[in-house]
């Protein structure tokens, strides 16, 4: 799990790397394990799975009113549950 996901960059964990795990908005690489990330709002109330990178973007745009989302996975990365808490519009005004 990272904030923005792991892309093809030499120093993915360097804080000031715009392609690193804090700021990345590029395509993610497949790490041969499930990646869970956010940072790029989806503007929808469900997380998005990308098969090529084996990743879930769980940033469902709480700031835009779509709710805050998480996923519950088992020990071999099967999704057991999607949990979305509705946005309270008082929090974004």
C-alpha cells in the first residue's frame, strides 16, 4: 500500500520524486503483488482495479462528495469487502 502507487522510476521512495509513491500520477508497474493506492481521485464511489498493474485505486474522491473508500483483503490479496463512508458535505465546504 502506498499513497500514489509504484511506477517505473529509479527512486520510487524518494520524497521529492514526482514519479514516486507520494506524488505519482503515471501508470503503475506490476510488482507481482497487489498494490493499493490513492492520490488520483476517481470521481466515483467504487475503487478501480487495473489488471495490468494488479492495483486498486481506492481514492473515490471524498473531497468531491463521492465518499471515503477502503478495501478489506485477505492474506493472499483477495478482496473481501469494499467499505465506503459517505462524504459529509459540511467537511468540504
